[in-house]
């Protein structure tokens, strides 16, 4: 599998100048290729490919007014056209139409294997990019597991430089375990497990919300394009970067612990985009970053030999009794503890949902698919109901 290793580095003044020109040229070439492909289709109905835009780039470099494109490495420019071609491929598969890159967006440049050198000298990795005499001053928090195939350099809104190394690595399975866990995500507690563990919600955005609001108000009073506007914009960006870094660090530690302690992790497939349309909860849902937690769990499960099971989003995990399987009619969000009228069990809403998700996940593994209503015939229902817990038997009989 391919895995990216991201590090921060500190360029010299000369390297920063070269990177700034490379970022600008890569953005210009991307926008040039996008305009060329758009105009060719609108005027002549022709669909250009990568080879067509690459040939046009060769002609563009020979023109006097764009001769400055030859001052930087040609590889990042070709990679920009490849990214554009990939964007059009995704568009034909159902994604949005490619957009022009803005000047003040996060700049980046990708170097293929022919435009960088990677080696290990005295136990320390050394990375050199094309057109640069010195190696990059990278903070190697860990060594890449293999030699990188591509290197992507980027700069965020605060002015920090990062380098991402894409490597081909072999999975490193952890010792197998017998334990499986169901997870219910939420806003009061970011994660509640079927074992009864509640992690709470750090709410990193809420901690710095007053500071962020004050900085944004000051930014709104500055004149766009002025030096004071640029300084205040960086102050706002630093607050956002602090929130993002704290959230990422917390989610990585949480997902790694779940992967190490459990063989199977069962989750709900939530429609986060639909939930963000709720104006009252949109900020809290975005700050919880449920999708990022699931993304980390899925790629770490592949890397370490674990299994992540996604449950159907319409499965009534909160309304079903985890003891007898009875489903209640209405259960408002304000009700956090409820009693089952059939068996009399007292349920914590979130823990009960996590137990049902675990049972549904185990049923899905047994059937080899997701838990969906009316997906099992009568004979299979009777056979499945004879084994497993009462809740699992009820789930299999849906």
C-alpha cells in the first residue's frame, strides 16, 4: 500500500525563493491547461488530454513573455498537468468540474523521482530537490519506511513549509486479538464504546473561539491588499492552524489506541454532509471531525491487519434495546437514559447504541455485507436466529 509521510522543514532564503517561483509557475501552468481544455471543448467540441496540454506547455516555454517558466524545474509543471488530467477524470466519474487555482490558496508542487534525490547518510535521511544546491532542513520525526516515489512540497497560510513523501510500504500486521468493539460517535462524547468508555469531547474550536472571533473582526476592518491586512490574516491563520494541529494530534492518538486494542471496530456510516446543513449544530459537527476519525481508522486497519466494519446509516442503533432487541417508537435527542418496556432494562442512550452497532457489525461479518432491512430471506432468518445473542439474532432477522 502507498503511505505518505509528512514533515516540516525550514528552507533557506534561497530555497524559499526557488520554491515561491515554483509554486507560482505550477499554479500558472495548471490554470493555463484548464483554460486550454475548457476553450477547446466550448469552441470546437474537442476533448484534450495530458499529451495535448504537455505539448502546449513546450510551446509556451518558447514564447518570450513566458520564458520565466524555464527558471524552475520542469517536473513540477508536468505534474501540475497530470493533476489537472486526474481532476478531469474524477469529473467524468461524477466529481465537480475542476476550478482555477487562486493565488492565495495553499500552494504546492510535486516532484517526481527524476527531480529529487533521497539518501540516508550517517543514519539520517537527506533530501535534495532539483534546482537546489543544498539539502532541505527537514525535521525527521520518523524515517520513511521506503524510498519515496514522489515528493510534494507545500506552504500553509501561516508560512510553514511541509514536505510529503509518498512511499510504497508493506502492511505490518499486529498480533491478532479476540476483542471487537462498537463505537457510537456524538457531540457530548466524541466516542462512546460498547465497553462503556466515554472519551468526552475536547472541543478545540470552542476553546479558541473567542480569540478567533476577535482576530477575524480585526481582519474585517483592515483594507484588503495592505500590509496590515496580510499580517492580521497570518494571525487568523495561526489560530486555525493551532486548532487543526490539536485536533489531528488527538484523533491520531485515539485511532491508534483503538487499532492496537481491538481486532474489529464497528462504526456507523454517517451522512456528515447532510448533518452539516443543520445550522444550529453545523459548527459542532465540523469541529468533531467524525469523517477524519473514520478515515484514520480505515487506513490504519489496512496497515496493521485490523478490520473496520461500516454499519448502514439507517440502522436504528439508538432506538433498539440491546438486551431483548425491542425497538421503541420515538426517542428524542434530549432523552439520554431510557427504560425498555418489554424487558425493563435501563439503557444509557450512547452505550446502548454502541452495543447495537457491535452486534450489527458482527452480524454483517457473518453475512459478508452491510446490515440492511429486507436483505435476508426467511430460511436464513430462521437459521441465524438459532445462534448468537438475542440482539444479534434480531438484527440478522431484519
